[in-house]
C-alpha cells in the first residue's frame, strides 16, 4: 500500500513522543453533527475571548503561559 493510501485509511497522533493509532475517519452523519456543534459553540463563544477549532488542528499549549491570552 502506498504511503498516501495508508494515510487515508490510518490515523495516528503523537502523544509524549509515541505514535498512538486513532479510530478511522467518521462517516457523513457524524460530520454533520460536528459541523452543527461547531456552529453552536462558535456563536456561544463569540466575544468571550475563546476560539472554536475543528478536528485536524494541532494545538500546542505552553504551561508557562496558562491563563494568558
């Protein structure tokens, strides 16, 4: 199986320097629910100093900057 084909079928994340296999990509109905929830969260969070992120975004937190914006 070519690398690109494998990437489409297998998902993984790096946690503490280790590769952890994740569940397969979700189906269409699951994605519809996620989109609707994202819209609702976005409306709720507007003006509160928070942002709404979707799946697939790498987030790196700095322990030294906790609580700051």
